[in-house]
C-alpha cells in the first residue's frame, strides 16, 4: 500500500498487487482519493488492471472510476493497431486506435505501482540510463520515458534513515523522483512541481 499526499496532506491510498503466473503478469490496484475542490470534498475510487506477458509487454489494460464522475477505459494491445475504448462520464463510447510498439510501457495517470513495472523493465534492459516508448491510457498519449540512476541516498521514510537507490523518470510532461530499496521495491515517489508524494506503508 502507498499513502498518497498532496501539499503535505494525506489524500488517499493505493493498495496494489503484482503477481506472475507462468508467462503472464497481472498488476492491479484499488486507489481511493479524497480531494477538496472549492470547499467541497470529492471521493474517487479507481481500479486499474494491467496484464503483461513474461517479457513485460502489455497485453491489455482496464481502468474504472467510481465517485462523483464515473468512467471506464479498456485498451487491447494485442490488436494492430492497439484499440482503446473510453466510456465517458456522459455514458458515450469513444473508440480510438494507436500505432504502438509491442514493447511499450504503460504509465497511467495517478497509478503509482506502474512505476514498479518500469523499474523491472529498466533492470531487465541493463545500464544506468534507459529510454522506453510509453503510453498514458487516460490521456490517450503516446510518448517516451527515460530512466536515470542518480545514485544511493539516505532517506527517512518515517522509521529512520534508509539507504535507497534514487532513480529519476523523465517524460514529455514531468520529472518523477523514485527511491527503491536493495530488492528494487519502490518505497517513495515524489513529483515536486505537483507537491505530490507517495510513500510505501511499512
């Protein structure tokens, strides 16, 4: 579970599960957010699920949101071109097709455990700096992500300082700071311009 914070205030949690079954990997989560806008509190529950093959190539992705505004999307990466179906907040279907490489990485908005899968791809590729084609399903945006290793740091996650590896992910739109332990388990995510942070619950 990750505890999610905005401007230093807790706003929700992401409880995730990544499991491998032969040549198939399934990653899913339940994300609960409580956001205050213009004096009103809005509660959102989102459920992403990503299925990959044994080489970490995506096969399918689904995402649904319940709350003040309900919506859903599904992406079939097996079809050529990849086919995305968006169920909009007004109930309409919006179908789009994308020419995507088979080894694309999925990095959806506000889904923290997707960074864990990028770390796995990064380690599999080897080398201190790597770049991958990427796709943001909610934004319907293909692009690129780069991963850079900037060394070890002592980080206090609330239980005293820990020696963690600091990785930086750069996209066309953001710079994301990651810290992982010696087993490459993601411990902390920070996006300073957005005042956003996610810390793994011990």
